[in-house]
C-alpha cells in the first residue's frame, strides 16, 4: 500500500526523510552495531533533541504527565459454581513520568499491557487503582464533567487507520468533529480553514476535504487521523502503534512526520509499539513492558545498547537483520 500520489511532503523541511526513506535506518538502529554518523543527519538531529530534553529534566522542570502505580484489572469468568472470581491485571502497578516536549517509547509484545496503559490515560479503559497527574493536577478521579478540559489537552492516534475513521464521514467532518466538541463557537468557515491547514501540515492536499476514508491509502488515512488529533492543539498525544498496520516504507514517512510535528509544536508523545527498533529511533526514553509491568526503562540509547532485562534482550534479538 503506497502513501503517494495524493499526498505531498509535510510542510516542514527538516532532515529525516533521507535516513528513513526505505525504512532501513530504524530496522538497523537497535542492533548497536552502527554509530550515529552511520545513521545520518536525522539521528544526529534527534539525539540533539534528546540531550535538550535531558537538560530540562536535570533542571527540575515539573512532569507534564505523572502516572503512579496504575492498575487496570478485568474480571475473569467464574467457575461452574460461580465461585472464586479472579482478576486479570492487564496493567499491574505501572509508574512513569513524562516531561513536556519529550517522546517516551513504550514497547512490548502483544498482550503486554502497553495499549491498555495508553487507553487508561484517556479514559478509554477503566482504572482499577493508582493515580494519574497532569500538569501537577490529579485527574484520574475527576468526574467526567470535570475531565472534559483534559480531553482537549490529551489526544490519541489509533493503531488501525482503516477502523479508526468513520467511513460515512468526509475528511472535513472527521477533522472538525473534535472542533465541534471543544470549540463550539467556531464557525463552519473557521473549521474549514482549520481543516485545510491541518491537512497541509500532515502532507495531504487541502482540496481532499470532501473525500471519504475509502478513497485514501493506509498511510494517507493515518495522516488524517494525525490531523484529527492535532485539531484541538493538544499538549500530549498518545500514539497507539500508529505504524504497525502500514508497509515499512510508509511507516518511515509517518515516523518522520511525527518527528517533525514534535519539533514544530513542542508536542509530548507517548509512542506505543511492539518494534523496539522503531521505538529506539524515535524516542528520547524507552520503557519496556511485559505481563502488565515495566521491566526496564531509561534513555533510548542505554536501553537498546546496554539492555539489562532478559525480556529487553529478547526484543532486540528479534529485530530483523538486513
């Protein structure tokens, strides 16, 4: 599935497209065999952002997101006599912090609890225990009516671009839907201008607003999903495996786009994926998750070049070698 023809390059001119043109750079990056100079200018630029992010942390800036002992549990089916109901802990005591403007990668195999962690932050999964702080305010126990302002600040990009977009809605309707909710006083003309601007930002033609999702490729649909997430100017975007359903070459384009958007808008990204090579390429820090628990976390380079946990080593060993 090609992400071409109806798209044009994103409006920012930053490096990254060359290094990831064929998706090879992030496939090789987790092996630890290549130096930064081997990986090209995009890696150098990314590492510069990583250093800046680290300096902020040492300076004591407050966390934008602070997750403390998060638990998400689901009841298992009872036995034949209805006794001994047990709980399945999809997320079991997860704690982490995110600084404003950083990219935190959350990596693990299917069923590790990583997607549930992201969904719990935006209340798409029920929280069984723990606390979530945003900008210093405790938000996990707020009633839905008071949580509404945080829905604007925290947006989500979903995994499947085929199922996450309403097939009966035009591109304009998809992008303007969050504007209807969070900016009810905006006129239709203002919404149309905003939608056109967002399409240009993510590398799509503004003239395609009247089209429907089935008229686009998978990569183009994911760009529409990204535009929708950006519509209300969020501070934190949770990216739930946004490239896993795409071809490798298209994955590279979306990864480059996320890098550009992070720099352009100072976005904070929680990037969830099962491919540690992709996560290492994009992220400032990495958390490794399995069986509902974080088993290792640290700067991306340290985790991938000097892994401590056997599960992390297993993920790195599974990266295809070309």
